C-alpha cells in the first residue's frame, strides 16, 4: 500500500531523514518509533506531502504522491494528530463532514456515514452539535479518528495520536479504537515514542535514530533479536508489556 524508497529530507544543512526505505502492506499497522528528533514525524508528513522530500520517492496505493496535488492526496489519506486536531469553531458534525463535503457527497450520505461512525466509536449522537472545548480528551480523539475515516481512506497516518491523554484514558482509547474492524482493514502508519504503545499496536516496528531506520520487523523480533545496542537499550525492560 505504501512504498518509500531512498527518502531524504534536509532542512538547510541538517539532515532530518537520511535515505529511508520501507514498505507497508495493505491492512498493516506500521509504527515509527524513536526518540524526539529522530525523523519519524518528518517521515510521516512526507507521506501526505505536508513536508516535501529533498529526494527519494513515495507511492501510496501504486501512485507516486508527487503526481497528485497535495490537497487532493490528503483527502484520500486520513490524518490523526494529538488531541484530534479539531477546529475549535467546528461542531462534531462539521468536523466529521469536512472531507465528504470537499468531495461533494450528498447531505444524506454524509449524515448516514456520520451516524455510522458515531455508533462505531461509541459517541452519543447528542455530541454532534457540541464543540471540541465541550468534549473530553477521549471524545476529541474519537472524533478526530471519525473525521479521518469518514471517506474510507485506504491509508491513515497518526502522529502521536494519544499523546494528550492521561495514561488510563490513553490505554483504554487506543485499545478500543484499534479493536474496530474498520481500522483493522486500513493501512496505518503511527508515530510514537512510547515503547509499550508500539509493542501493543504494531504489526511491525521501524525503530529510528538520527534520521535512519536502525531496525524494522515484528515486535517479537526486535525484542528477542535486537540488531544493535541502541535497539536493545531502547526496548530494555519492556518485553513483559508485549501482551499487556
């Protein structure tokens, strides 16, 4: 579903991402894991062209992202950020309808899809007229995901999506959201620095350091066969959390 080849991003003399190559299969959840400043968010944002690469190529569903206008690409790639990334002046209904309206969906179709997502995400219909400031953190995150899933995108990108939640809510919401059949069938690339989150959610983890992928593979593989001391140290004392 996603193929990245020799991807590099330089900001003046600083190389944020250095010759990264990887593929993400259809329906797979790939977690980009690493410390702050390792290049994981820059890599994620190059997939939907929020950041333009210096060199290299990215294809999504067989199409080179540079062959599409950025706004057009972003309408078919879901994007979820911390605290849902909701506009404060949009109601919940407005937020979920954002991309369907841009794609000229009929009002009845938008309403049907909105109610379907509210039910799947266990959000009361009464919240549709509320604004983000009137929602809890968990509710904002669910609405952010509903907005991202509204037009059934083949790919959803998530940048530290649960970072603004307290630990209890964070664990509850991520388990609930990743238990959705709809999300299981979607290709997800998720950025986090939280090792336990990566171990719980990933089909594969790409552990990054200094703009490069140090090791990529299933969580078990990184835990039992770390490629470097950095990998071992980063995942140290976390194996018991794999099935937490």
